[in-house]
């Protein structure tokens, strides 16, 4: 079974992510699509296992196999958790709706570590880039192309820190930035000096730490509940027609074997 066929025929959940889901879309923004597919259980009985993820078939589209998606969500992967909480759901079948109903089972205090670790890594990259700017400006004076701070990256870092803070405070992950849209877009447009961006980052990092000390989130995600869900859908899939056998039978009927 080709990877694009898994996405086309076995997707259980599909949504839009990126700036459109965050409420930060502007004219010309891409439409980033993410999805989850359930590979038929009989495919796992073969030596060649189904892929854990598929890029495409459309541009800006990426999908995960259900088990891999759940594994990453249990680890509090920021991108996966945000995908599961997108306000722009384009498709969900019965399995997809069950997955959405499990959103709370994936949330735990682990988000403090994963969100902040990712944010700190991005901040270090931004700071290194800013430190390199004087050399870039010297190059521009000599006839090169001037380089500006990566304002878009800075905007998304502030968005992520705000999301982490509010998640730890409330126990609920909200994707749309709401009233923070215009201040964040001002950062993206380069209207806020780097010193002001740094001050916001530092303040948010402090607020994230304070929220983590009083968070209502449980220490660990609900592994058992998620695993029961996976076992149930795998068992139901095993009762369906074997896609491998269907393919072989089609070849035989067409005279392709013998």
C-alpha cells in the first residue's frame, strides 16, 4: 500500500495548523495541513511495516500514523499537542472523534519541560543570529544584502511561551492567540526593538515557571486510557478485509500470477 494511499483512504483526523490555526494569518499565509491515519492492522503482520509518517501528497501536508501520533502526544511534543487542539478541524471520522475526546488524557506536567526546552532552544538560535547582525551590517555597507533579525521566529517563540504559560495555569491548551494577535504581528513586522522582544521573552519565561509550580495538570498523562483506545481500534481494523490479500487476489484475477 503506497504512503499516499494511507493518507487518502485511511485518514481519521485532519486539521489546519500554522498561522491560520494560531489566528496569525495574513495575506499570503500558507495553509499547513496535518493529519492522522490508521494503517490497517494486517499491514503490521508483514516484514515491511507501514510508515510512521507521510509527507504529502499535497503541498504543506504532513500526517502521522495513529500509534506514532499518540506516542508523541504522550511525550508532550508541542507540535503534536497543538495539532490535536487545532480549532480548524477539517475531517474526523469515528476514530478521529474518539482521538479528540482523548485530548485531556495526553496533557500532563510534562508540557513544562517540553515546551520550555523547545522555547529555550529557539531563543538561543535567535540570540546567536542577533549577535551575528553587526557582521552582516558591515557586509551590507560593503555592498552585500542587509540582514534583519528573524522577526517571524521571534513572534512564534512569544506565542509558544504564552501558550505554555496559559496551559500550565488553566490545564487547557488554547491555540488561537486571540487578543495577542496585533502585538505579535507587530513583532513579526519588526516594529518592536529586539530589546523589547527580549524583555517579553524573559517575562514570559518567568511566568511559565511560576505557573508550573501551581499547575492543575496531573504529573503524568493517562497512558492506560490511550493504550486501551489503540488496542480497540487495532482490533477493529484486524477484522476488516486484509489489504495485502485484496491486492494479491486482484493480481490473480487479472492473470498476473502463474
